[in-house]
C-alpha cells in the first residue's frame, strides 16, 4: 500500500534520514522503534506528505504522492491518512464531537452528517458520555481517544501515529495501544506507530528500528 524508496532528509549539515526504504501493507500494524532524535517524527511527517524529502519517492497504491502539488497532497491526506500525534492538537473551543467532525466537513460532508459520523466513532472508542465535553474537561487519555476518532472519521487506509502514548501513564498507554489493535482488526486499517516505548512493539505485527537515520 505505502512504499518509500531511498528517502533522504537533511537539516543543514545534519542528515536525519539516510536512504530510508520501507513498505507498509494494507491492514498491517507496525511499530517504528527508536530513541528520541533518531528520525521517527521526520519519517512519519514525510510518509504522510506533511514534509518533503530532499531525495527519494513515496508511493501510495502505486502513485508517487510526494511529487504531487500541495492541493493534491492535501486532498490525498484528508481522504487516505489519519494522523495521531503525541500532543492531541484538539481545538479547545470546540466540543469533542465537533473536533472529530471537522475532517469530514473538509471532505465535503454536511455539518449534520459529519456530526452524526463523529458521534458514532466517539461511541466506538468509548466516549459515549463525553461527546459534548470540551478538551479541557477531558482527561489525557480521553483527549487522545478523541484524536484517534478524528483520525478515523474519513475511513483512512493508513493511520500514522507519532509517539501517541508519549504523554500518557502506563495504564492509559496500554489501553490506547489495545484500542489500536481492536481498530486495526475491526476496520482493516493499517497503523504505523512511532514509539520509544519498548513494550508496545511486542503487540505489533512487525517492528522496524531506526537509528542514525537508517532503518533496520
């Protein structure tokens, strides 16, 4: 489904990615393990077309997506990729259901349809009683579940998660990762999860390691 070939990324003299190549298959749940500063976030941002590599190509279902213009990439992301970050990036002035509905409205659903879909997904991730709460009224684990629901609403083929448990305690970390497993099996969505948590890869289908800008 997603294939990266010889990705290179530099910031001045610092080489962050050194010819990275990898594949993520449809329905796979894979972890990217590496210490802070190893290049995990940079790689996920490039795979999701949020950032540009200095060299190399990203193919999604055979299409070289990183060579498209910004409008094409924006539409591609909205329809095919969900993002979950370490910081949830929820809009503080909007309720949980409204935060989740936004990508669906961007895609073209009416506000009524988008809110209906958002409600269904929030119920699915265990937030039935939190639909109309503001982010400030939610716990850290609940906020991250809202972020997961937002990533799911447009039924993406792939979810890229960048240190999604970085701000959670051990209980909520395990809870969130088991939710990823359930969603992966239920909806056959591929997950690529960057983490430095050594316990999470034990539950994944496959684990890649990144060190000094190279994948092993």
